[in-house]
């Protein structure tokens, strides 16, 4: 192998591209999951209690 492949010339570039694709898909899946979950009830303080 006399030539330098593009992956060797930029080590990690392929991994970065793959990771970016996975993260984009993961963020979309996470958004879908959050939409499907029931919304939490907003916290309300009872008399004499402080909200953290």
C-alpha cells in the first residue's frame, strides 16, 4: 500500500461521520419518545412548603 487512503489521511473522520449519523438518529428517536410519554404534572407547593 503506497497510497494513503482518505481514512488514514484524516484519522477519526469516518468515526465522526458515523457517530454524527447515529446521534442525529438518536436525537430524533428521543424526541419521538418524549412526545409519547405523558407530560409530568407541574410541581405545586403545598402551604408551608418550598419548591426546590
